[in-house]
């Protein structure tokens, strides 16, 4: 079964020349912990591709331990910049700030979403994918 899937994938790739230019994105760290009442942290995003990458970044409210896809919009934490275009192999440091006035009680968690948007200019037989990194972000007192 696995061998036939690999053969099928290879045949599919051969039919679509020119889509081998993979776009990848890395983020670091993969888990953000902000302790001792601190209000901000940073995240590094790096484009590991031959082409440019258009990014959208957001922070969503999330209950720790629950399904990471169950998110709510929030204004309690902001990210800057919220969007960016990275050149090949460019690195960007993103600032994340808790703007909520009330002090953190024990622990407060969010998810940072970093989306690499599909290239709108790509022409021909190209598979357009949106890549999302969803990282836990927790503030504690």
C-alpha cells in the first residue's frame, strides 16, 4: 500500500513540472512562556524558501489543554507587525505584547497563528497551499 502511494505521488509530480519550488517557513520558539508578570515576548519567523513569503500573524484567545482549533478573537494581546513580506531566507523578529490592563491570575493562554499565504502570482499548474503555524502562548503571574 505504501509503495503504491509513493509511486502514485511520483507519477503525479512528474505530470506537474515546475511546482517543485517548495515554500517553507520556520518559527522559533515553538512554545512561548511569559512568566513573572512580564507583558511581552518575541517570536522569530524565517522564510526558508527560494521565493518571497507573505505572512499574516494573529493572536487568538485559547483555553490551555483544549482543542487548539477552538479559538476566539481577542484584543488582549497584540502582535507587531501583523503582516509582512519576507524575501528568501530572510528572518523577522515579531513582538507580542499583552495589552490587557488587569494583572494575570495564575495563567492566561493564547495561540499565535502565523500563516504563510499562497502566492497569488503563481501561474500554470501550481498547487496553492496556506501553511499555518499555531503556537501556544501563556502568561503567568
